[in-house]
C-alpha cells in the first residue's frame, strides 16, 4: 500500500509540475544576444547535407521516441505496469500457486495496460500536427507524410523496451514472492515475445489509426474494438467446447483445464501476431504511399496473415491429438512417480516440484494410516475436467469418462493450500473405501451418519496441529451469502471446489462435529481403537453414533437428511 | 524569365465553392523582398499557400524556382528550397523552441544531428531566442512564438521565403527587428510577405503587389504606389465631407484622401494613403 501511495504522490507532483510549466515566462528581447542584423550577417547557414529518406525517418524516429517515452499517456501506461508489478508481483504474488509456465503465458495480458496507453500515446503523436495546427507548415516541407509515418513506426522500440523492463521487474518481484513452481520451458519465450509483439502492434495501430482516423476518441474506440474482437475470438465455438480458432485472439488463449493438455501453437501464434503487426504497418503507410513497394508489402502481409492464421488455428494433427488423448486416457504412460512410504506421487512433465510438495505434505498421513488400511496408494494427476472441453480431434480418440484410467487420489495441478487439504481428505476417503475425487457433473456420494466418513477425516488430519486438524474437519460456509447455509453446506468439509475440484462425498454437520471430537482424543487411543475395529468402523452400515459410543464420546444428535447434489465450481 | 526570376504565375485561378479567391493572376517574382497588400479576403493567403505548394490551383500555370509544383519531383525540389511561415503557423506547445525548430529541420531533410543542431541554433540566434530556446513554447510570449515561426522558415537559407502576416502580434520594436533581420538574411533570395502593415512594406520591400478580390490591382515599387495618390491627400483642421476617407492625426489635424477641393493643403502621400485610395476607389467603382 505504501508503494501505491508513493506512486500516486509521484503522479500528483508530476501533474502539478506540468501545470506550473504551462504558465508563461517573461518575454525575451528580440536581440537577447546581439541584434538580429549583427547575427544575421555574422552567421551563415552551415552546409547542410540532405539526408536520405531512411536517415530522415531514423532522425524522426529518435525525436518521436523521446516524445513518446516522456508523454502523458505512455507514462500512465508505465504507472499501470508498475501497479501490476506491485499488486501481482508482490502483494498478491503468493496466490500464484501454479506452474511458472502458466503465469508467464499470461505475459501478453500483463502488458495490455501499457500496450493500450501506447496506442493512445502514439495516436496523439501522429495527430499532433492536426491538433496543434502545424499541418500546413509541415506540408510545405520536403519530407513526405509517408516518411513521417515511418518515423512514427520506428518508435515501436520504446514500448518494447518498456515491456521488457516491466516483465523483468515483474519476474524478479514474483520470483521472490510467489508460490509458483516448475521449470520454465522454451515455449514460454513465445508468450513473452507475444507480449513484446503486442507492444510493436500497439505502436503500429496507433500510427494507423492516427493516419486514418485522426480524431481524439479514435484510439479509445480502437482499443475497445480490439478488446471486444479479441474477446469474441477467444470465445468462438460452443461454451465449454475448445476451438483452435480461439488462437486467433490477441488474448492469451488456453482452455479452462490445465495447459499441459493443450498443444498451444505458441510459435504460430507469435507469427500470427507479427503478421498482424506488419499488416497494420502497411495500413498506416497506405494512407500516404501507394507505390509498388507498399502494395507488394501489403500483398505479402495478406499472404502471411492467411498462412499464420491457418497455422495458428488449424485443428490438431493426428500425432498431436493422439498424444493429448493418450495423456488423458493413459496418464501413467506420461508421468514420472516419486515413491514415498506407501504411496506413489505421479505427475506430468513440469510438475515434478508439485509432486514433491504433495509427497512432503501427505507423508505424515500415509505414515499414520491404520495398519489395516489398504497398501500402495497411487496418487496422480488426472484430466479432471469435462471431456467436451478438449479439442474435437482429442475427444474423438477418447473412450467415455467412465472408461478413463483413474487413480486412488487425483493430485490436481495447483499448489494452493486447499488443494493439499483436499488431497489429505482424499487419502482418508480412499483408505476407508470411499471415492476420493470426482469428475465434473458427478453428484456427491452422501455419507451422512456413516462412521467411515468420520474416520476418513481423522486420517486426513494426521500430522496437523490441533487447530488445523479441527479446521480441516469443519465446513466453511460463505459468511457473505445472502441465504442461511443449508444442511448440505454445513456438512461440507471438502474445500472450495473452484480451487480443488468437485467434492466426491458429503458429510452431515454432525459427522464433522464427531470428527472434531475424535481428533480431540489422544491419537494412540483413537489409533488403537481404529486398528482394532477397522473392518467394522469402515463398514458403510456402521453409524457415526456407534463410532461415538465406541470411543465413549457424547452423541452428536440426529443426523441431517441430505440429498445427493453436484458440489463443484460454478464460475 | 531571367535568372533572378523565382516565381512565374500565369492565369492563376483558385475557387472555393462559389467564391473566386484568385482570378487569373499573372505574376513574376524576382530576388528581393516583395510585399503583398490587400484587405481580408483579397486572396493573399490563397496565393501564398499555392506558392508554398500546400494548395493546388484550379487553373493557370505556376513555376517556382524553375520547377512545376504539380509534378511530384518538382514539388519536392521546390520544398527543399522553400521557407514558409503560414498565417497561423501553429506550434507544439509541449516542445521547446529548440525541439520545434529541430523537428522542422528534420522535415527539411536535415538528418545529421550535429549539423542540424548547429543550424537550429543559428536560426534561433538570428531571431534572438537562443537564451530561451530550451523553454517550452507554451512558456513563450506570443511575439516569441512568432519568432520561432520565423526561425524555422530560415532553416537552410532557402531561396524562396513566403511569410503570411509575419509581424502580426509583434510589438513595434519586434517589427523593426524583423525588418532588419529580413533585410540582412533575405539577401539573395526571393521573399514574399503578405501583410496589412503598409509601413512594413514601405520600409522593407523593393516591390509591392496589391491584391483585391483575387486580382492584382497594383504591381510596382512602394514609391510608385505612394505616387498614385499624389495630389489626393490633404490636411485640414476640419473633416471634409467630400473626402473618400478621413481621420484625425496625432497632431490633431484631419488627414483626407480623395478628390481634394481647391485650395487645400496637399501633402506627400504615403504607401498607406495610396493603398487606402486604391482599395477604396475599387470598392466604390464596384458599388457603382
């Protein structure tokens, strides 16, 4: 917050300074340093060498670059970027509980504020002569509008450098603050380059809009149009059904499920963005120059747009579809496993760090499993989203959901603390013979009043401090909900499904109270009791009331009646 | 056309809708300073804009510095040798004077930074702005802004200088300085100044053209223009109703122009007298 306040303060000071500078200063005599006649006769024009069009464009580019970098709009874009660094790289960085690749594939979206303000700043620079009434004077000069356009196009390096600096700052901040894991694959460079390409594209778009629509609202309209069109492209196809045509968007394009199951055409998409930039530059130049060079460049960019557009949005080829289908249907063929105590933690390439985190978290739970519990638990990452969200070519190669290879426990793809809580509960549920995870749209199995549900929670809490253990065996109804929580909500110990996936089972609140009572007893006492009566206590017919009797605990009262329902993320 | 002829226009015509701005003007400009006089709407600015290659003519022929402005390469050649101060030049207020003139210098194809900056400093020094050249234009007075406009026109010592009311907004001393500057720096080039200031013309120009309703009504030396009013300017103690124009002078007497009654105190006419007489006479004849 201090940093934000400092930034706001700096902004106010800059604005005040700018306002003060608008006030006129004292007049200066015509001949401040000797009379004009004297000067005129003593000074003669230096022999000025006329520069080539390229040299002039370069000189204009230098001047315009300085002005863009120091302009209000661009400074505002920089301020937005710094805010992103502060908010996402520092304040909220701990919420990044996923692979570094997943964070960096959003690089273009982080750059959007700067990119947007670049469009505004460049447009202002291009339309300056119209706004300030210098158009007539400039028109009398030998440098053509087309060369001036090239000069403006050459300022693209300014936002590129700014985005590089911003991403570097963001990276440094988030490395020290975030909970992200995993290595960064080479294809991430494509996402970062996409952000830089957007910066170039913003410059070119600002120039093009400035040339063709030199009115002040035009850049705002352009930004909104690009945002709307990109957003629409990002949503092409039926809701919940992935379409490769979404890759044509300038937004980061990836499905709702983890990108490990997506063949992202990163380099094709980068080429598509480059082609878009080239086309925008040609559109800008066409305003004032329609010779063979520019029209040929226009033709080439049209071809490039077609080729890269097809390349980036083409359906998956056979090999790619086979690979993804195999990853979904046969994860064991694509995963490496870490063996710990009595369990295997199996993850896809890039998730090794997450596998180790799970192993460390669940080691006390596995070590604390009752002797009578099953052996050899397998915990792996599974495709746990809807199959219809996959590419059509992949879906065609998959069996039905019911036939998919499963695992004892689904590890998921995030290092969010609630995911570890869910995996603890999953291990407990698996140990007592209950479903440990659920696919989307599946109704929960109601285990209200069943002793094994209580035992599962006791197992899940192994190794936790007493207060954390009690919290694990508690429901967390939304305190801001408009309606009072239902019996279903009051018995739901499964963490937030938007973070951890759908709940496999539903307890009654009396079960949670029983679990907390059991957790409050000395562990050796409970362990001995569970070991002794494992078969009975994990029998579906054994009730929570019988469990309480068995351990001499007071009754938790009549069990709520629950109906099965789907308990999953709704946004 | 001799070697000193920079501008040749024949039958130059320009129309804006129903308004005939230039009506078949024939014109030749040579080295030296030429003043262009005329009331508002006479076509002065239109003529200068055509000569500055920023406005296309509808009919007639123009050759500037030996090149045809209709032709792309000819236009380029003209612009390379042209300095122009539009009627309302406009400035980028957030630029410093140096940056603005530097920007125009680039637009005049001066790509090499070092020599360009030297040239920018030279022209700013010519107009006496070197002490404030790094101040933003928004901080400069109206007169200093005018001088920035003049400075940019002098970049590269052009062969053809076109000034559209360059002394508007300048105080008397600044106008004097401008005359001095132009007298010194315009040597060897062709300069056309559109102005309402007849005393500027009298002091500065070797030649004066009076434009009225898109036509040239006088073309000669300032002295010749003044002489057209010889015997038609007189002073008296009271306003004479027969005079075409009359006004009270600083000495408290009434100066008249028109057909003098017998016995009045005739005085030597000025360029302004002649100009007023000329434009008034034409207006009268049109009214009749």
